[in-house]
C-alpha cells in the first residue's frame, strides 16, 4: 500500500530546511491534473496564486521545470517571479535557446519521420507533439495494445539513430535530437541561487532524473503512486496545493 506524507507536516519540514531554498515544480500531474490532451490542461484552482506567493518570499526561488515546450507552458500564465524552464531544461523563459546545428536538425527530421510512422501504427487517438529539439508520440487516447506496441517499436527504431536519446513517460515517448535532463537544469539553478536546500516535486518517469541529482539534505517529493526513488510522496495536485499553501 502506498503511504503518502501529510501535506502540512511535509510543509513544516521543508520550511525548517536551511535557506536559501530552491523549489522546483513539474506541471502536468503536479500543478495541473492530467488530461488526455496537453492543450486542455489547466492549473488547479488556487495553484497560480500559491506558486506566486511562495516565489515572493525572501530566500526562496521557485522554478517550473517541465517537459513541455515554452510555448506549451505559456497557457498557464506563470508570473515573472517564477523561473519557467521547458523542454526538460533546454528552454528557459527570456533566454534564447541555442539553435540546432545542421547535424541536430537532420536528426530531428529523422526522429519526426519515425514518430509519424509510430502514430500510424498506434492508430486512432495517437498524436504527435513537436518541440524545438524533440518530438513526442502520445498514445493515451489510442488502443492500449497498439499504442504500447507503437511506443516499443518507436524506441527500438530511435536507438538506431546516432546521437538520439529517448525518454518514456505516461503513455508517451519523447525522442531528442539534443540531450536534455531536468536534473542537470535543476542543479544549475540551485548553484546559480546558491541554494542550501533544493526541493523537487514531480510525478512522471522523467522527473526521476531530477530526484537522482538531489543530495542527502535535499527533498524529493513524488506525486502519485508510481515507482520512484523519491523519499516523500503527495497524493495528487490537490495535495500539492495544500502543501504549497502551508509552506507559504
């Protein structure tokens, strides 16, 4: 049976941690309930205010660190006090991303073609999301059997492309023309802020990269009941909202 932390007790523990405090937050499944199509996602009522209030505190820095592109994150309207990081760390709001070089551009075109083929194999309900340096096949709305087989086949095909990497998520597979890692970006932000304690809250497989980078004095929080290396858990976005408000 999955055991979840009490949001208020977890907030007291984080509040007592050494400052400065770096707080990283995933979006989908953490601040926003999961939906079938990314464009339909919205922040849970009250989350935007809670995140902004936390970011305004002295010696606290808040960053949204998401697999979404910056364009995909724009729909949530995060305020200027919140650092917004997209594409697993490749895109930073108000900082231009280095353009793909010729090799990366060719690699992305090859991966895109593979994703198109994968969507056809998955059948009705599958769709493709395109980002500046990656392409994502979503099969949540496709037939479970054909969707799973399409993701497996796509991963094998992508492994044949030199320099490409792939990350699995919840009914998705993302193919990268350039390496990206939420954990590396989180550590960069923590160093930049000279954080004494770093906290990361995530729900998906790709968030494990961030959890793996945290030190013994940092705080990893998993949302939901999936397997994780994080040592704390919250039940769902509603529990995250309660935690944010209590922490503030």
